C-alpha cells in the first residue's frame, strides 16, 4: 500500500471500504432474515397463522361486495374447493400448504358473499310508486313524532308479484295505531333505496338489499290494522311478539324517566334507539361514547356472567347436585340459553351478534373444558359473521366491534404471557406464600397492571385499534375517548345491565318503577359528563376523506399488531401504518359534488368552503359531503351556493365558472348557454352542450359524482364503476327516452336512509 501512488492507494482503500460495507449489509440482511424466519417458526408453533383465515375470508367477501359485476358463483366455489384440496395434498410442505389455504379462504369468502346475495335476492323498486300496499308489520320503532316500521308486503297496487318488494320501510306521523304482527292496508309513497351520495361513501341501497328492503317511503293518510286474510307464518309471529315486548318495555322506561335521558335508558335496556333526539345523539357522539346506546359486547358478557354465576350458585345450594354432578357445565348451558334470549330480545345487530357468538363460544369452551378467552374464539366468531352476514364487513359496527375486542384480547394475552414468565422464572417459587412475600414495589406494579392504569392501557389499545375505522367511516376522532370509555364501562356495569335484568324481572309485577329511577339517575350523570367532555376545546377533530386503499393498509397494520405474538412480526405493522397515513393525508378532494338524483349539489365557493346548491336541503347527502370535506358545520349552518327560482338554481364555483341546477325543462336553453356545468334530474336536450353535463342519463351511468378542478384539468370520481351491474345497483337502460316537463321526480330518484322525512 505504501509503494502505491496516493490516488491508487485511496482508490484501493475506497474499494476495500465499499466491500466491507457490502459484506456488512449482506450480513445484516442475513441476520434480519434469520430473525424473521425464527419469528415465523415461533408464530407457527403458537398456531397464530390460523388467525389470518378470517382476514383472508373477509377480504374475499369484500371483493365480492365491491366488484363492479356479479362474479360467477360456481367458478368461485370451485376455486375454493380446488385450493383446499391442494392444501391437503401439500400438507407435508407447510408453507406451500399455508398459501393454498389462504387462497381457498379468499375464494370461500367471496363465495359466501355471492351465496348470501342469492339467498336474500328480492325485487327492488326502480321508480316512484304511490298507491295501496298491504302486508304484515314486522317491526315498529317509536319516535318522538311518529314511528318507523317494516312491512312485509303481501300485495302492492299495480305491481306484478315478480316486481313487488319483499319488505318495505315506512315512516308515519302520529302515534301508530298498530303493532308488530298486525296486517295493514295503507296508501304509501315509495322510493327506491338511496345509493351513495359520495363516491366511496355509505351505500344504503346495498344494505337495504341484504335486508330484503326493496323500497322506502312514508304513509299517506292514516295507518290502521285490519283483519288479516290469512295467518302469518310462525317465524313472523315469534319475532313480532318479541318486538311488541321490546316496545312495551322501551315505552315503559321512556315514560318513567322522561326526555332524552329516558330515551337513552330505553335504548340501553331494549336496543330501541329511535326515541333519542338528534341533540342527545350529538352530545354523546362528541364525547366519544355513542356506543353507550348500542347493545355491545360489554352488556352481553355481563349478562352472560350474571346468568352463569347466578345459576352456578343456585345449584351449589343443593349439596347432592354440587357433589355429584358437573354444575359448572350446567350453569354454562343455562347461561347460553340466557344469552340467546337476551340477544333476541335486544335486537340483532352486528355488534351484538359478534358478542353473542363470542359468548356462546366462551361458554361452550367451559362445557368442553377448554380455555375460554382466546383470540381463536374471536376468529371463530368472525368466521361465523362472514358465513352468515358477509355484507356486515363493510359496516362500521363490525369493524369497530371486532377491532376493539381483538385489541383487548391481545392485551390480555400479553399480560398472561408476562405473568407466566414471572411465575416460571428461576428462583421464583410459585406459591401463594411466595406471592405474598413480594416487595411493596412489585405489589404496587401488579395493582397498576390490573387497576385503573391497566384499564387505561387497555382502553388506549382498543381506541388505537379502532381509530382508523372511526376516521375513515365518520371523518372525525374524539381525543377525549380515554375519559369517555371508562365512563361508558362504569355506566354499563353499575346501571344499565343490573337495571335491565332486574327491571325486566319486576316489570310483570308492577314493581319496576324504582329500578328505572335508579337507571335514570345514572343516565343523568353520564349525560352531564358527556356534555362537559363534548364542550371541551378540541373535543372533535374533523378529518377529510381518506384514499380508499389507505384503509386496507391501516387494517393490515392493526391485524399485524394484534394477531402476531412476536415483536419481529408486530414490527411489520410500521410500514403499513406509514402507507396508510400517507393515503389518509392525500385523500380525494373535490370542488363540486352532485347527488345521484341530480336534484341537489354542493360546490366550493370563492372562500374555499362548501355551499349547497338546490331548492331544498337534502340533509343526508349534505352531511356526507361536509364530513368528507372535514367541515364540522351542521347542514342548517351551510350557506346557499347561489340564487334559486322555480326553474332551478345558479351558483359560482371557486374557479369563477358558473354551475346551473336545472329543475324545469324550459330552463335548459338559457342555462346550457351561460353555465359551464349543468346539473339536472331531467334529461337534457341534444342541443345542450356545456363544458360538463350531468343530467339524468349521465348520472344513471355514474351515480354520485365529485369533480376537482386543477391546472391539469378536471378530476372525476364516480360512485358507480364503468359497466357496474349488481343486484343492488342495476345497470341503467342503454336508451333513456327524452322527458321534458316540470318536476324533478325521476325513476332514479331514491329515498334517503331517513325515508325522505
């Protein structure tokens, strides 16, 4: 080296240094790969890959629900069977077999979605209908003014049997003179269920299809029960009796307490939520405790625990039984019956169904003498929901419920593993006397893990697991949820569940009044706390719409952090979180949003805020647009975008161009000439040629539309994919005859989820 010239010596040194770095990098990568492979082996030994089966099956169900056209069910089913067989053949090669199993689960999930759609298939109304309808009332939800109810249609005036909806949802004004199980003949105004008001937004039409609701609307005139031409089937009679009992108890609680506190108490006891005013809903939503009015896993678990402990102690009072028979298993079986009865009485929602499945699996594990609380049991519950109601995966209830419970179980597993390691540590004698002899510091640390700090840690983990779904579905987060959730748990444990069980027991004897007074006092306390939390600065953080793929990354990150047990595998969540947050920060923005009916729109004005364009304010669509724009204003607080008259409306967009909403055909000639964007629920004449035309024919193809105006042109986003044709979103007719005349009612004019109230 010394004999070499200076330049060559430096070059040789650089090469040696580079080679050393390359060797070091290869060694680091090899070491990282060895640790990764060891972590995979450890996860396999713990049988954790099984927990990804529901994730794969759920992904398949989501593929079905979001596909633009209907998949061939027999091909999907054959694919699932083929890869299941390949997995069995390749079982000696574990990794290859695991890949085949995951592909089979993916196809099985898609098959489940298609099979579910085929089972519930029923006609969906495709035009406005006004006429006589007859049928049995299935369910009634009382409201402060009027009621909302489900009607199983027996006959509809002027509709052929093959085009008559199986079930319709109606609203009526005034106290209903009917109950579930009654037969009605009424005059109704019906509309098709509403499609998404925003690309990627909530699609009520899809949810209605899976509930076999083919139309929604309102009752015209009075609705009274008449004698039925024939008796209803046994299933309808049973669930009608359950609904009547629920309403009787809900109204009893509501009348005993009064006001919104009584409505919230009734929801906590029976699951009937329609009596709650919007103001009360806003208060608990801002405090981050909206789930207090839902029948969730906490209530189901506590009720099952009450039944299990109560029956077991009752049986233990009889020594011959306690000494000679497995009364623990008997108590578990009786608690399963009690949990089923409670689930039926409080209504069937995804959160309560998940809780019921989990509770039954837990109690079943007691019968089988197996560990009860485990992630595998949650996986079985998820598979049950995917098999029975795969459409629930796109709903916030499923996402929030399963994410929260999975996080809590992960915390429980981590604590159990930590305790197991301490108990088996060298030099530690696992006896009660040894435990009592531990130092004060260790004892206090143990209390911290299981006391209030432990509860806060568990709440933080559950909140973190659900945060991405909250932000994506509702476009907002509550930073004070760590305060609200413990309040919710205390409310449920101390007031709701004890009052529900004791009050229901005493109600037939007329001795329940004091129970509801006790419950009302608890609701009053929680509402005062919720009002205080919700009025605190920064109680609600508004978030704009995410890029759709960002939720996929964030969901995989949550699953990786929760399902894996080794830290090496848990760290795979970090790049997924980074990608998800990047998608959240760069979500779609828009300057113009148009409802699928063409009767209503929102545009960004010169101040950069959304303003509403239309003669009437469609609250559901406007709320979706404002939330997606991270705008916390209420619909009533939103400014009008321009001036309106009998023929339509005209407004000015942020880029200075005019947008016209045409509600009468006579306005096309003028508005098509002066406006750059023309929107209409009618079909425009061929002579109408603005820069952008969104009339009936165009919106039938696109559904709801958002436009973003930029230097590179217009960025279009549509709710309907090109060529989309699904049972809940049929492809439009290729030829739509021109219609000119007054009025905005069109065959594509659907109802909102609130039934056009």
